[in-house]
C-alpha cells in the first residue's frame, strides 16, 4: 500500500509492505535531507534473479509524518527506485492489533491511545519491483543478508502445464544471450538510421549544446534517456515508411490461444523523427519468415524462430518486460486473449479516477482517452455529444447534463464487452438503424459483436426523412468497415423495409444518387429485420430520443366586445348597421355577420376609435410589424381591419415614427447645393492643402503635404513624418522644405519662394537708428511701391509687353476657372436638393457609428441608429450649415452640413443625451414611477415584478421588470411597500416615490419583452 508522507517537511512516497522484514530508505533521500548514517556491519540484499547488492549503515530514530501522526523508525539505506521509504515488519510488529484491507488500501491500529486510520493513495503509480519477503538470514561472508523477491505487477495469469513450462524454460535458456546486457555498440545492419534534412538548414555553430536532454522515469523506476529533438524534427524530411495500425494487428489474431510479447532494449534516442520507421523497416527485414500459429506446439516453434532471429541479428531484449506463453497479453491499452479483445483494466481505472474537468483542455483529454476505446462502447458518438459541444469556442459551461454524460462514460467503460476477433473466412453481418437524433451500426459474426459505430446527426441531417437517415446509416457503416467488407459478400440487416429494394428502385434525389454511387463495388444483401429484433443497432441510435409535441395556434381578438361597443357608439356606423339589418344588400361591400360590421370581410371600426393608435402601433412598431414602410404596414393592416381615412392615418403614423426616423436611411437626394469658393484675384493669395498618407517609408518620411495655389494650380510638395500636428504642419509651411520630391538636394523652399520678399521687406523698412530706410541710404531715393501694372508706366517696351502678357494670362485663367466652377456646380446640383431649415425647427442628426468614434462606440455598429435627436436649430451658418442645440457634454462640434440633417415630423420627445459609450442599441433611461405589481412563474420559480414607467416615456411604454433587479440597479428608487411586494398583492399608488438620485448611473438597459408565466397580481395605474 502506497501513500504520501513527509520527513522534516519534505514530501516523500511511502510503501507499507508486510513482506519486508525491515524498514528501508533510499540513498537519494538520505543525501537530499543530509541524514546521518551510523556505521554497521556490511549486509547484502539477495534479489530474486540471483543478483546480490551490498549495503551498510543505519539511520536511527527517523521521524516520519504520516497524516496526523508522527512515528520514529530505524531505516537501512538502500536503492529502492520507485519509492522513498519502505515500512516493513520491523514497524508493523510494534503496532499490535490492527486491521488491514489491502484491496481497499487502508489499515486501522491504535497509536498513543487513539484509533488511527491510514488510507492509501490510488494515484501513486505502482512499480514493477516491490520488496516482498525481505528475510534476514545469517551469512559468513556478509554480516547480514536480506532477500528481495522480484514480483511483476500484472493482471495476466499464465496457465501452462508443467510440461509446457519446462519446454518454455528450456527454450529461454537456449537463447539466454538474447537477454544479456551488452555494453558495446550494436553491429552494422542493412538498415541504418539516416536524418535527411531540408537543404540550406545546416549552419556553423560554436555552441556546446545541440539538443536538450530530458530524463523520464519508467514504470520499473529506471530512467529513460530522452532528447528534445523538436528543432531537428522541424527541418527533417519525414520518412513515409508504413507502420502497422493496432486495429489491423488485432484482426490477425483470430483463433490464437497463446501469446508472447518481446521488448527490445532501446538503441536509438527517444523522440527522434523517423526512428519508428527505421525500426519497423529493420523488423520487417528480419522477421519475414514469421508466421502466426494457434496451438502450443505451433506457438513454441514460432517463438523459437523469433528468438533465433533476434540472436542472429544480435538484438538485445529486456527480459523484465517480456512475456512468453501467455493466454492473455496486454498490448497498447488492449488485453488480447482467445476470447477476443477487451479494454485494459488499468485504463479503466484511470477513467474512473479522472477528476471532474474544469477546462476545455481537461475535457479534451478525457474524450481522447475514452475515444480510443469507442469501438467497445455502444453509441459513443451520441453519448459524448454534450462533452464535444463544450470544446467549441467560448462554449465551456459545465452543467448537470455534462456531469451526467461524464458519469455515463465512466460507467460504460467498466461494462464494455469483449469484442470478438474477426474471422475473414466467415461472413460478416451489419446491423444498422437510424433515429431522430443519431445513427447506430454493429459489425458482427455469428451474433458476436466485432465493433460498434455510432454518429450523432448534425443540424442539416436532422431534417432528412426516415428513409434517407436509414440509407445514410447503411452507407456510413459500409465505408467505415471497408477493409472488412470489400471483396467478400456480406449481409446488411435493417428495420427499414423499403431499403430492401435499394438497388432496384428509382433514385429521385441527388443525395440518394451520391450515396448509391458509394456502394458500387460491394457485394451485399439487404435483409429486413423488425425493430423489435434489431435491438443492438436500434439502442445505439435511440439512447436520447426526443419526444414530439404537436400544437396548433391561431390568433383571436381578445377585446371583440369593446370593439363592437365602439362601433355601436359611432352614429354613422350605427345607422349603417341598422340599414343592413333591414336590407342586407343595400350597401355594396358591407355585410353584417353575427352582429359584427364587415367591409370586404374586414372588421370595421370607427375612425376616431381609441383602438386606431393601438392597432397602428401593433402592426408597425411591434415585432409583427417590424417597423415596415408605409405601404407594407398598410397591406398588413388592411387585411384585418378597416376605417375611413385609414390610408392617411397609416402614412402619417409611419412618417412620425421616432424609431423609423432615427434608424432608416433617406431614399432621397442629399441636401445642400454645392457652394464653390470664389476665384482668387492674385497668385498665392488663396491656397488649398491636403495630405497623401500611407506611403512606403523613405528616410523616415511617409506622408506628403501638398500645397496648391488655387489660381494657378501651382503645387509644392513637402515631406513630413508621423506623428504630426497642426502646429508642426504650420511651422513646416512657414519655414519651407524641399521644393519638389524629385530634387531632394536643391535649395530650401524658403529661399525658393519667400527669400526675395523677405529681402524686399527688410531693405524698405524704416530704421530708427538711421532715421531712414536702407534702400534710400544706398540709392538716394525712396523705394518704389509694388502695385499692379498700369500701361505706360514703364519706358522699356520689353518689360511692358511681358507685364501685359502676364495680366492677360491671369485674366484668361480666371475666366476658365469660372467656367469650370459653373460646370461642376451644374452637374453636382443635379443630384442634390435645396433644403433649408428655420431657427427653432427640430431636426434629426445623422452620425454613422462605423465612421466616427467621437460620440459613441457600439458592439453592433451596423445595427446602430443612423440619426440622433431630435435637436433644435439655433442658427444658420453660411449657406448650407446649421448650428444645433446639442445636449451638454457632447463631444462633437455643434455645426453640421444640411446633408446630415433631417426634419423631424410629429410630436417631439425630449432630446436624449449622446452617450460616450454604449454596449448595444437601446437607450438608457431612469425609472419614474411604479404602476403595478405582479407575480409570475419563470423557470418553475415565482418571480416578483413591477410595472415601471420610465422618465420621458408615456404610460403606454411602461415595462415589467424583476423586483430584485430593480432594487439592485436603482437602490435609491422607492418600489413601494416591500412587504406587500413579497406577498404579491395589488399595489397601491406608487407614482410618487421617495427621493431619487438625479444622475443615477445606469447599469443595465431595460426594454420591452415578453415572458411566459401566470400572473397572480395585477395593478392599476396610479393617479399620482
């Protein structure tokens, strides 16, 4: 029995062994803790395989903590391997009377006058070597001799007769050199391992390290030398040599009675790519004469061939891991016997001890272990479907269903059947069945299952007919077990009677044609088997069968009597009803049916009825209407009711709908005519600027600042780099830069454009110290004024002609600019409309959330409102811009172009503040009053709710909200008598509440919604 303990706070692994004569401690732990060892006479440990190990010394009064007790023991230092400390008979005999349950791994005894229970830890891995029967004997050569017997920890039992055992021992002794330890390199073999890497990878290196080394402990306590070859494997070309598949190997063992397993000692580093391929190629070359046999004589002859081949090729086997003449053997997680293939009990124990997963990674590990044995489990795909869904992105929520499936998989792993090995000389049989949720098939021979297969149906496959699902199960089963079925005749059992004529009937759908094409080349017969007899496959597909509910719903008027009363109260309609009661055919299109007035089979209501606004809202603003346009709303409403002036009321209601005005786009031309800028009078008097961004970086620059003279269209290009601001751009413009990107080494832009003007200004400026201008002191006359050229002012004809030509060019340039502006204005205004607003009008403001982030940020930006408001127009700015009265705190400039405005129609609600951040499209409000109280059933629980009227909203838009949520969201808001709320009584008038916080932070957005439930209390609107 193994458990955890500690010595001086250091965790250790303990082994309580009733067969050990003394207590032992590992040398590793002694060195780690720095324990003192008293010198003793030398003693030897005689192992069961004949080896002797010498040791000496004794650790006295070693204090060991086990649970909540502390014991003092004397221990002999010894290399134990799998554990740190062994408590043998030397400690057990001091406990006196005790009770031990080795199977349940616990022991009870009395310590210091109280009963103590020690429980073993099943998570500790059991080593193959345990210290059994440690018997102290006297010896002349050694002071003490201790016997240690070698016990293999395995559940396999050998049932050999004495003669068979003698034959096996003789054979193993004959080839004993196969199991000897070799300390030299293996011989050169025909197949040598070669590492073929991708070209251009090898580079010179001066590093003393190539690949990290990792030591992994084996089952027997020894160490496996592993090298981390991930870097080398990443550039190694994979070897495509085929390696055997476990399922193919198991299929070859039918009829075998005796089994042997040989484990070779490692000769290649663990973890190297292509090492399995090299080893498999070597084994295939060496064991080509190997044949599978059934009887003991055949098996002995076969084993002789194997051992001879190993000795001939100088392979070395690890005798501690070899099994010979077994009637059942463990191999790669399976237990193989004459009966068939079963799951390894150790793997089942791992599944049973698997803790409840708390992460998707843990669920994936559990499904990986159980999925390896899915061929043993009926309907594994359908059972594990809830756990598989947890692996989807952001879908991990461990609930009762997942816990139930987790326990079911553990249970079915413990009850998995022993599958028969296939006999390819006999006929195979497939049983298939499909239900509403999944498919289930079984591969059998002589009524014994060979493998199970199941599949949960996807969303698309759930809509298929029963015939198509049964055909899908048949096709998937044949494809899944293709290696068993191709080239031999087999039988298919199904409970779908029409599938018997699959190969002879007319195929009508493309899916059926595709499935039928996949069955070409197979030789099979379809046999009808009723569902009551086809139990195996039927159970696979119907573990979680859903029930079917058929219901028919039809709409009904709930206030027919009130509608009828409004009709009789209207004088015109009352007279019409009186006329039709006397002469039914007197009025065309009108009829009187069961006392109800109909117009073309539609219910007639008065034009001024209080039901008209409610009907308009129901057929337009609810999910039924979906805020459709005027015509669609008219068609939906006109099919049910009629009143005079219905068209006018519908179009007016839709046009005044606040949500439609804010959410819907305008199917009209954009507002605001083009306003061209005036043509400049002088060169460089008026300029325009822009930036060319996103260019490839060159010498740190990635943006070009373009400066264009609006008269001559002459341009300068200035190089700038990110980040830049308005100030840095202004400084660059004043100081100048290179005149052109094509001449980066020329003079500065300042000298090119402004230097002569700076020189002229300085020389013509009056200086106080000289009492004159520098120009007059040098030339003896005042400086000339640079004005426009007037013909006749210069006597040089060439200069006069040049100035006249220059003025003519400027005049022609201005004329062309005017013509171009008029042409552009004409074409631009053809697709625009002249829209103006007066001061004091209310307009909606267009702000596209996906194009700006200054006002609000939303998760669902495509569903955001296109217009905000309405807002009041304060003044007109220019020809096409207006200043609006935005709410305080808005982070946007209040002046907007006319194309962003839309005139508000109908009654205007108080303007809503523009929030800084919104998580969804709903608007944030604060509660104003509680109108009523009720109790509803929600998920089989009673929930108290209050009818809340929101600030700035009419009574018709009051909503039912949970009382607990309201108290949490608005703690300062008075919900009325709380005792009365808990009893679910009718509420009193609570429209006048207690003190309310004016700027209460909104933690949740409330909107109108419908809930299933039974109302126990109802309220009436307060008069406060």
